[in-house]
C-alpha cells in the first residue's frame, strides 16, 4: 500500500516508518525535516495545517498515519495557541485532505492523557465517558478535540479512522526532554535526578518498538473506526524510573523532589483488552529491558559523536 506518515521523522514516527517499510509498504514521510533514520524513504516537507499542501501530498495515498503535532506537554503549557493550531487545526487539515483524496483511512496518534478526563472505575476502557470539565491540561484538551474531529468526519463524510491512544512511549531516538532520557543523561553525568511531586505518579510506559508494531497491525480492516489504547503492561512510578536508571547506569546519584507540574497526568489504570481483541497486540518489552536498550543506544550515539569530533 501507499502510506503517508505525518511526523515520520520524529521519535515514534521514525519507528513506525521502519516497521512499515519492513512490512513491504511504499512509505512517504510528511515532515518539516528529512527522516534521519530512513534517508532512503520518500520525503516531502509539508505543514500539516496547510490543507492545500496536505491535499497535494496525499494524492494517490491509501492510508495516512497522522503523528505530527505538539507532544511536549511543558511546551504545550507555555504555548496553548500553538498547541491548538497543531493538534486541532492540523488534525482537521489532515482529515479534510484525506477526504478530498478518498484516502481509505486516517490512523491518528492520540494519548492516554485523555483518560485523565474520563469517568468510571478502573480499568478504564475506550468507551469510558469523558468529563470535559476534567480535561485539565491543554495537551489533553487538544487530543480529545482531535479525536472528536475524526468522529465527526466519519459521521458526516464517511472518512474512516483508527484512533491509537498511546501510553507514555520511550526507547531509542526519544527526545532529550522526556523523563527517562533526562534521568539517563543526568545519571551518566553524576548529577542528581529530580522528580515532580511525591514521585508516586503512575505511568504504564510502552516501548517504542512495541508501539510501532501496533501501527502495522492497525492496517487490518478490523481496526476501522476503532479507538484502541496501546499502554504498557506494568505500571511504573516516577520514583521507580529514577531508581531503575540509577541501577542500570551504576552511578549512585541523589534523587531530589521538586513541586508538581500543573495539570500533570496522574496516571489511570487503562485496559488494553480491545487492542488485544482487534489487533492481537500486547506490549511485550519489560520496562527495565527497554530502559537498558535506550541506555545502550544513547551510549553508542554519544561515543559515535565523540569519535566524529576527534
């Protein structure tokens, strides 16, 4: 199939591209920067908010994965208008461009942060009702809005979708700003690790290659018009992350507490049964092993950069 991936040069997008190419698909990366990790893959520089440019880019495309958007929650907090532009207007632009080109489906990157606005007993499923008053963070609001846009396009224009609600992803190529990357880099430098609040916030981290594998499985027709949670198998506290990193790095550094971030996602127990039923998907990489693989990758990258500089 001819498949376009917005944000295909990013952390998650690059792994999705790798696995789509490995599965034999013809992939086009739509991103403002070239795909460093897949220079052989077709690339087009497109602003997802520019609907005419997106329409031109999606001609002849069968499926579009929409991963581009604002994903750094701290930057989202400081730039709410930019976040709304990218995450809401950008999603509407991709949906409209897909509609104009009769693209078979839009596969959308959402987040488990939306469960912070849901109501009900744990574990929470994809049909848990949403309380808009509890959305809290602007990032959560824009991802909920993106989901609603796709539901409306399906209702009004018969544009099929799949919504993938990511757990907190980690692994090789992740941004330095993400918590595991920060902890690894600080521990290697012998610096203390800081945790926001009491460190008991729960995350079900999902290894990026497990997450990318689900995207290939989502091409199956069974995933049409489905909302699927892709979360890690075992809950981990922020403090446990710090302790795991310190153990793997092998350098005893202190852990310091700082005030909690406003609107932070406290973590909810989320069911991934629907993803198992529809896709046959489970997260399979244990958290400690995933951190070790990131540490190995980061160390290799740093050594390669040092060799080039010498």
